[in-house]
C-alpha cells in the first residue's frame, strides 16, 4: 500500500500545481525577457514639447509634480506603450476615483532599467489593461484616457527608476529629480538621440545646471547644479554610470572654472568662493565685493566682473591680483578667447569694445554708434560684429575688416568662420542665417524652422558643415557649400518653465560635435555621420552656386 499511496500523493500535488499556475500570471511571467528597447516614443500623439509641468509645485497637493500631464479633454483616446517592456503594475482602480494606472518596466540598451507610468486611465473594450507580467511592444494600446473625478480628462505620464508596482504618489515633497524620477520629455528626447547612429556619448546632470559642464583630464564632466557639484563619467549605449563619481553640496552655485593645475575654482551667488581638488574642498574664502559673473578662466588667471562692472582677478587664496577701472555703465556682452577678455559696453547710448589680457592690461579699445557683439574664435582672437560689418580681432589686438553684410547686426548677433574664410552670420533677430564667401558676397540663406526665442549658436568644424543649435534644442547640420539640411539631432531645452543658461556648441577634432540645449544633458555625436557624409573634402575655393542662394530647412535631402 505504501507505493500506491505515494503515487497518489504525487499525482495529487501535481494536479494542485497545474490548477494554481493559471491563477498566478504575475509570478509565472515575472521573469519573462521582454527584450531591449530599440525606440522610445510618447504615449499619445500630438503632445506639445513646450508644455512642461514636471517639478511644478501645486499647493493643492502640497508637492512637486512627478510627471507631466498630457492630452487634456481627450477622454477615451487610446494610450500606447512608449517602448517595449514588461508590465509590473496594472489596476483599473489604482488611483481610486482618479482612475487606473499601468506601469511598464523597460530595459534600455545600456542595461539600465526604468519604469513608465500611465495614470488617470480607464480599461474599456476593446482597450483592456494588460496583465501584470505581460510583455508589450512599443505602440501597443494599454488603455484609454479616463475621466477622473477631481480634474479634466488627461494622461499623467512618468518615467522613474523605482516603484515598479505602486502607482502613487504623483507628487513629491522635493524636486522629483532628487527622488528618482526622470523628466519624461528629456528622457525621451535623449534616447531618441542615443539610438541614432551618430551618437557617441552623453552626460546628464542630476538637476538643473547653472553652466555647461567642465571636462576634467580623468574623463569626468563636472556640473554646477543648483545645490551641488557633481562629477559624472559620460554614458554610452554600452555603459551606464548610475551614480556620480563624486558630489559636493554647495548651495546657490553661479559657476565653475578650471585652474591651470587641474583643480576647480567655483563661486556662489552670495560671494562664497572655493577650490576643489580630487572631489574635495581644499580652500574657501569670501569675496570682498559683489560678483556679477561666474568665474572666467582667462589664460592662467581667474577673472570676475563685479557689481561696478570692473574686471577683477583673484589668486587661489582670495587675494586681489588686479582690478580694472569700471568698464562702462552697462556690460552688454562679454567673451573669453585664450588670454583675452572682450567686453562690449554701453554708456548712455554710446558703445565701446574693450579687450583686456589676463594681467589686466587694456590691449584694445574702440567706440561704435551701435551695439557690439564679440564672438570668441577657436585658436584665439574674436570675430566682431557691429553695424553691418564683421571684423577679426587677432590675439595681438589687430583689427582686420572681413565683410560688410549690408544688414544691421544686433547685440545678439552670432558669427562663425570656416577654414576657407567663409562667414556664417545670424544678425541677432529674425529666423535667417546668412552664408558669405571669404571675399564677400552672399552665397546662400537658410530660414530656421521657427522664430528663435534666443539667438541660435553657430559652429563649424573642418568646413564641410555648418551646425546651428536652436533655442528649442535642435541641432541642425547644413552642408556648407549650398545650405542643404543634412541632419537633425536634438535634446530637450526645458520648456516654457526654463530659460536655458547652459547651452553649448563645440566642434572637436574629427568632426565630433559637443552640444547641450541648456537643460540636463550634454551629448557628443559624429557630425559627419549625422549628415550622412563619409568624409569632409573641402574645395580649393569657396563654391558660389547661384542656384543655392536661399534654402529653407523644411526638407532634408
């Protein structure tokens, strides 16, 4: 009897196991490999990238919004999975009277894991919520926009690194970026860039930076954010550094600058100055005056402009090395190039350009009847835009006229020059960028996709491409010979709530382009690959094509 009893017991246990498996789909499928994300989209069509309520404080909820609200008054519209992944939470009553929630886990190409949350949804035929543990693909419909009791119909959308199986809270007691949430638009635009063939690397700050990152010799990028210094190694699509290399708590940072010995010189808005070496404070002192600019590295010196518009240089111990006379009633614009600081000033309707070296000696001064725009030149010197003319001020302070554009150039003008001497000019207003031959004469004109809210940044590399970084974070690559739009990349610029203060556009050797829209991320891409050009072969002389006088950016080749 013992053997048959054992057999019956085994059969009984097997039957019980078969009966309970269908009742546990979450556990049965929890370890399913749903694949690696190959594209990231928005969960609903027709969203506005300038609408941004992420991190916005709302007194009714006594907290900061941890997502973005989309698609108001579009009740019943299908909501789609932003990318492939595995459902970790699915509850039509996840927010009680505020309707249902779905959460999807995504494995990114760098093996990092994030969760997308879709709130205020309803499960309606034929669009039923997916099961927990189920794999979904990008674009799969996972529900519809519901009708919550306490607000108009809309979709609450989050990207976060934690809380895989709980819907709340929708708000956080501090900046959500500090609590593990990611900005949904910034994250989506970043990964759209990262999945382009031209992408090489990216570095992302924890919170809003006050200035572009400072690159150290060890490969780290150092950000000065609102509340800390943080050093981060760049991320690639095969390497995702989750934690910074080091952080230092500093409130109210205004900027940082590199010292010649590799240390970091920093300052705060209230005049606290400090030195950092190897991720530690090694010196600190308080400025003897109000400083109105971040620290500027000019040659071997650190220089500020103070509240009386004097240039002042400090040594690392806080002693004043030198200070200038007041440069003018108002400093409208300044630029640093090598060992020189150029300041464009205004005095009761009169305009002047002053150029000082790192020892405080005035090397150049000139007056003009209209605003002056100095633009630093890689390798030393400045391009000077004033009136309708563009000139080159050499490192030894010799001014050479280059071009009369025939159009008025404002104080916000931007100018770039290539190795052939061709000039590219944004006059400081409007949406046109002009290309001029080295010997004069208009070659072509492009019209930017929209009227800029801030002047675009211009840069050239080996001379085959002109790069234009717009105020909304779009990097446009134009063929230098005829103005044809060859490629587009973009990063999020922060929306209506944010004025970008950390925009950056540099072209490095081998046509590697470093750019930031001024929000959280700075990216490195291959410019030639972005433009789908195998190499850069410059003509022996500028190409003047009457057929390419004007070209709009609406159509890529």
